[in-house]
């Protein structure tokens, strides 16, 4: 599952990516520094895993991961091929969710592609280009479906209705994911891979010792906040520069550095967690002396589906699962104690796995 980091040129995407992945990619102060997308695998911070591993005195700890993709900066006209538009759109189409970096600080030393900083305008520019690209896709599909509709093809008729709803949404300048579609319609439009059908989150990038809009009574930030709140948008605050500086600092020294820099919380950790949630992912755990591991599954997965991420045979030959909540297991102190106290239970094929379940599977 990949999250694409997008935004206008020079708003801090690559700096943030460096902080996320500790992978050295160019982060210079000029537009289009990133051309080919860089992909980084990121550990999902999870204190539950650490506590379970400590309880089991495990030899190896394996966390959940999520991939972030640093994609070239987008400019106005990208949907018509301006800048690196075509490449940008192709790269983002391959991602499962979009994390949009928005600059929320004034600094004369850091060039803004539009000449001045206005986060809501920047979001409008990016989102409009994505909307225009989707309008092209929807219009093209509508033009090609008429033959099947005239033949009375049931799926084609349903798809046409869904496409017309999407066209109305996009023509209003709204993201496709705000369109009300039923389950059948959602299934049929999946193949279009619409950019604005993907889940969105916004990363508000500030800068230490700069004029940060959220720390001032600034109308530009109020406008941004009104938009985010009215859209029910997922967003996080990050100081990408500080997080990049701290990326290689030892854990023992990070707290002291954070106090000195005035950035007490890790925006990067919060971003990774929010990204994991944005993809509608949860973790369950397997716990043992040799290995304690967090396994990634889609929310709503059944026990056999969860078993399948370990090995397909576990899903195909699933019999039952032993399940205990992570907190219950920690309180009990061991699986044996959890079994004795009755909190370790047996679940069958219909069981819907909950975030934080500790599981062991029995298969034929």
C-alpha cells in the first residue's frame, strides 16, 4: 500500500520524505528537483508491539510498514501536460492514497513557485489539476460506453449512471470521493483509477524560526482551517526541516533536541499513523519467544483473511484462531495465564479481526 506525497514544487515534499525514510533524495531550493519518484518503506510506530515483545522476551521484533512515494512537484496546467504533469499524474495513479504537502510558513529565503504563500490557494491549484485529469477520464469512458448501454448491458447502464454522477461532482470542482455511489457503482468505477477517488490527507508544513501562519492571527491560515474542517479532512502538522535534522539523531538525544528546537511532538510519527489509518489498515499481532510481529490487514478482514497474510495455506486450510486483546494479554502476563483466566478465546471463520488482536491460527 503506497501513499503518494504530492504538492507544488518547493513546499518541502522531499525534505519530508528524507525525514520519513532517512533515504537521501535531493531536497534543493528550486522547482522540479524531484523528477523520478523515490519510494521509501516506513515503519509504523506502535508502542503495543514493543510492550508485547518485552512481555514475551522475544528475540526479534517485526513492525508494520507502509510505503511513501516522493512525487515530482505539480504546477498549474499539469492536467494538460504542463511542467512534469503527465509524469506526475501517472505516478500518483499508482498510489493508494494522497498526502498533500502544503506550506504554512513565510520565509524570503525559500522560493514559492507562485511568488507568495497562500495554503488554500495551493490546495485549490493541486486539487483542480487532479479534478481536470479525472474529468478527462470520465468523459472518455462515457463516450465509449454508449454502445453497451444501447445493447441493454446491465453493468454498462449502472456504470453510465455512476459516471454521470461523477461528472457532475467534478464539474462542480469537487473531488470524486465526495460523490455518493452505492456498492455496485463503486465496484464498477474502480477500474477507472480516478485520482480524486483516492483517500486524501493534508500535511501542513511549518518551519522552525520562520513566520508560521498557524502561530499568528493570519487570515490565510483561518481560510485553510475553515476548508479543512468543512471538508472533514484528515490533516497533520509537521516541521519537515526539523524532522529531517532529527532523523539520524539517537533516540536518547531526540527529546533534548526537540526541547531546544521547540518541536516537542514528532509530526512524522503522527503522519505515518494517520497514513496507515487513511488506507483503512489495522494491525494484529503474533507473539512468541522467537518473533513478535505486527501484521497489516484491511479493516473488516475475517480471521481466515488475516491468516492469509502470513501464508495462503493458512487461509485456505483455516480451522480456527485463538484470539486475545493485546491489553488483556499484557494484563495476564502470558498466553498461559490468559487461557487460565478465560480471556483467550477461540474464534471461527466469521470472526472480524479487531485492531490490536493477538492471534494464533490452527489450520489443516
